[in-house]
C-alpha cells in the first residue's frame, strides 16, 4: 500500500520557537494532503486541507498565521507551528490521498511538546 | 455539516469473541467510508475502504458494511485477538473527511 512518511516523530521545543513538520508521500503523488490535530483520547480534528501549488484551506478557528502550511510539490507538505506555546502541545498527523475515490493514507504522527 | 458518531465509545471483550463496531453519519452524500485503527501514540492504519456504491468489503477477519441510505456502517471483527486492541475510527468522505470519535477496543487474553 501507499506510504506516507511524517517527520519528526516527536519534538520538544522552547516556548516562542517555530517547529516544522514534514509530510511526504513516498510512492504516489498526493493531490491533496490534510493536517490534523489530536488531543489525548479524542478523535482527529481537521486543521487544514492542502492542494499542491495552491493556498491551504483552513478550518474555522485555526489560525493561518500560527499554523503555516506549504504544499510545494505533489509529494511534500509542511506544517510550521510558529511561535509555539505550551497550548500548542499536541499530536499532529498528516494524511494524503491521490483522489476523492481513493483511500486516505496517514503519516505516523508527530508529538509536539512545547515547554 | 456532516456528523459522524461511533458507538460504543469503549468495548472490552474476551479473546475469541466476534464483535461489531458501529458508525453512523448524518449526511448520506458521501464518496466513500473508511475504517482505520490507531494504536496509542501512532498514526492511523487503513483497514477497509467502502465506496458509496458498495455494500461491503472484507479483509481477513474484518468485514465492513455500508448502508448509505440509513447513514450506517458496521465493522465486524471475527475471532478477536489481543493484537486487535486499539482505537477504531470510521471516516466518511464528502467534500472533506469527517471522522468519528472512535471506539476503544480491548481484547482480553
């Protein structure tokens, strides 16, 4: 099956710093990539939808300037958490799909801890 | 807005039992429905994908059904094993993906 690679798996950073998370589709071209946030024992919360070469579409309540998403190619999307604060600590997961009719494939997630 | 609900929220069964997980959704205008499992601290692993025109899909001990008109899907797990312990999530694809809240399954050896 298709593979989505997400790095890093975990990151600890100081408050005020920026953190970049990468999501790569290794063996297919992802027309659309999604970024989610997950709090402990809760389901996934969609943050934004990213299409290659265009601006990401953010869900209501998600700060665009806080969570910068770049989808520069059909195989790479990045999420940058700018000026991170402790309340940004969470599990972030990306996913990718080739088309609307196909499966959604997930990265392994990134646990972000902001001190 | 699409709402996806999963019942029960948690389930504990002895090894070897057959079990059913439920997923319901409010808007039947979907492209497909997908079942995932998530292990603690990990990403999601796709289990089964059912297109809107299909009624069921099978993979090994797993069988997923879809009744689009009534907004329901079930995931049947036969002969459960301790390794099946995980959180199971369903997701429906409309203009975006909508996820259920998950069912936490524990299979007791």
